[in-house]
C-alpha cells in the first residue's frame, strides 16, 4: 500500500511543501530506501525510524520499503522527516488506519521514539496555514514558536506513541495555546544609558542612529567607553513590530537558536569577534545558514575593533549593506536571507590608540597610522552615516558620587519610538521603514529644506569640500534629527548638528 504524509522543506527562510510517500511491497528482498535528494541526515533517518518504531511497540515490516520525498528536485536536509517517514511506514503497512490529508508533520525522532527539538517550526506553521491544513504535529519543544501563528492547530508531541494514541483517538493531545505578543513584555537590559557618565555627544549620536536606523562608527582611545556605549545600544532600540518579530524569529528558528523563548521580541544585538569566518559573518556553507549579518536583521550588528576584521570579510558586507539582504549561491540554486541591520563599529584612531588624545602622546608614525586607517575601505566607511569621536571621560567625572543624571534608556526609547512612528507614517507607501534607507529619489521627495537650511548646506559643501554622497548622508541624518524634534521641516539647527557627524578628512 502507498501512504502519503504532508511535510515541508526549509529553503532559505521559508518552508515549501514536501510530500513523503511510503510504498511497501512484498516482492523482492527486504530493504529500506529513501529517494528524492536526501542529504546524510535524512539518510540516517532509516536507523532512527527503525529503532523508534520497534521501541514504540510497532512492527518494522521486513519488506521492501521505498520512501520518496517529492518533489525530487528539491534538496532535503536535516532530520525533520523522521516523524513523517515513521508515520508513513505505519500507514503503508496497515498497522494504523487514519486520514491525515489535512495534517502537517515534522520532527526528529530519538531511537527510543521520543521527539527532539527540530529547527524551522515557525516557517512550517506559516506554510501549513497558507495551504489550509488544519493541524501541525511537531516536537513539543517547538510548539510555542509555531503557536505564534493563528489559524492552524498546533499539536505538541513528546513521543511517537503519543501521536498514535491521538490519531486512534485513544488519548487526545491538547492543542498548544496561541502564543500572544503580550506574554513577552519583559524588559531587561544589561546596561542603561543613565549608567554612562558624561559622553553626552555620544549618547545623542546613538539616539539619532537608533531613531533613523543609521550606521554609526565610534572612534576613540582605549577605555573611552566605546564598547560600553555600543552594548547599551539595545536598551534604546524601539520594540519590533509583530511583523518584524516574526521575521526575526524565522531566522532564529531555522538557525536552531530558539531554545526557551518562542518569539524573539527584542531586536537582536550581535557582536561577532573579528576572528569570525567569512561564512560565519555573511552566511553560507553546504547547508546555507544565516550568518551574523542576518542574525542581526532588524537589530544591531556590533563590530568591535573594526579594522581587525579581515578586509575581504568587510568587503563582502558591501552588497548586503546596500540591499538589505544577502544572496548565497550554491550548486542547487541561490538562497536569499534578509540582512537589514544597524552597523555599530568601534575602533581606535591609530594602532597605539591615542592619536588626538590630550593626555597621552601617540607613539605611531604617520605611515603606521595611515596603514591602520586604510584597513577599512572607503566604500565601507561611505555606508556609515554617523562618524563619532569618543574622547575619554575625565577621571573626576567617572568617580563622581552624586546620583546619576540624564535620561534613562526607557525615556530615550520613548522619544525614539515617536521618531520611528513619524517615519512609519512617512514611508507607508514606500518599501522602507527608516530614514537611513532613503535613496536619492526619496530624499528629494521627503526632505524639504527651508531656504536658510539650504544656504547653510551649500556653504558647508564648498567650505568643507563635501562629496555628493556625504551631502545626501547629511540630509538623511538631519531628517532624523528633525523627526526627533517633531519638526516637519529640516531647520538650520538640524543641519548644523548633522554636520558634526560627517567623516573627518583623515578618515577617507
Ligand atoms: N562614561 C563612562 N561611564 C561609566 N563607565 C565607563 C565610562 N567610560 C568607560 N567606562 C568603563 O571603563 C571601562 C572601559 O570601557 P570600554 O571597554 O567601553 O572602553 P573602550 O573604549 O571600548 O576601550 P578599547 O579601545 O580598549 O576597547 C569599562 O569597564 C567601562 O564600564
Ligand atoms: Mg572596546
């Protein structure tokens, strides 16, 4: 008899339907074959399914068993087909008689017949709903993440045995409760803005960066607090919208990085070390996995000690930084992962770290400084809107005992949220969410300058010898500053502030 079980494959971030067909024939010698482009993990399903069935008390038929994963041209990866194959064998050998046409199945089995955590549940739940399937059976460890999706029953399984009891209606499993966003309102951040002493300009620049989604680079001597400032960044980022949370969660779901939490409701903050490989940062490998730039999607990618990253790795970020996604080519076709992040880079101004510091003398020669600064290419620096010098804070300020002053992160976040809301409204007909994503056409459309502002900008361009690109960057940053000020028009003071964040001549 032939059995058909609905399952899915994960391609990039999305799930696509896979039908698991199991045929059992009495003719020929006993065998167990899987066809339809299986990878090694799928091949190994044979052993797991065989043991799981035996340990569940079912019979593993000593016949010719052929499993076909259709469509055949789609590569199948991972252990998620264990459960559909086991179920297919049981139906094809007529050990159980059930109708499962409207159900979706996935999950890795242990030899004992228990289900294991399996990546990709959220994307599959979305597919199941689209295909109008009624129930999705999956490992209980993944149930919460799938239950974000309304409109399909999520049935959590601890073992194959439990599934059989459920299908034969001996013991019905309770479906997973819908996971709502409200369940996750916890806010705990490692650092708070108020804990940073002084550094008013740096804090302000971070506020602008978070509000408009602008990339930012922090330069300063050792111990100035660059790493501390960057690590405080997540605490001022606005909450992701539901759609954004789903996008982020999908990435973490297919990367197998969702353990206890089911929905990522914080914007991610990724800080890969400079020894991270090209694949680790950009994504790829045989089974394409999202790299750090995709894991930072809708959040922050923090690259500390920026010039220490190998040049070819940084160069590979150029295209994703421009497009907001990364395309990975491999033999079976191309896969795209989203990669819209705010880049926060930190570095010293020179190898010894003290160039321009009033309290220390820089020990480097001019050629050493130039070599160091050239490690990051012009085109990469060109994609960074805010260039900031972070001087060391005076010891007296650091040791000051008086109660901390200045706004807390949650107060700053409220102001940023307001500026973001303005942008959401502004760009509702465009395909972008923040000021930093505006191209030249959109800059013309949405950034009206008063005559006075235009005069100041023109003067700056001639006096400071600014390129056309930096001209546009200044307008984008001033648009964000105006938004933080709830001002429709970009005023001269907005332009003047934005001019402070342009790259200094020595940098490019
Ligand atoms: N403004 C500040 N307020 C409170 N603590 C600070 C401040 N600046 C620096 N610190 C503290 O000083 C220490 C060094 O700061 P941090 O590691 O951020 O420096 P850095 O600029 O990243 O230095 P490096 O260039 O060596 O990486 C940290 O323990 C940090 O908490
Ligand atoms: Mg540091």
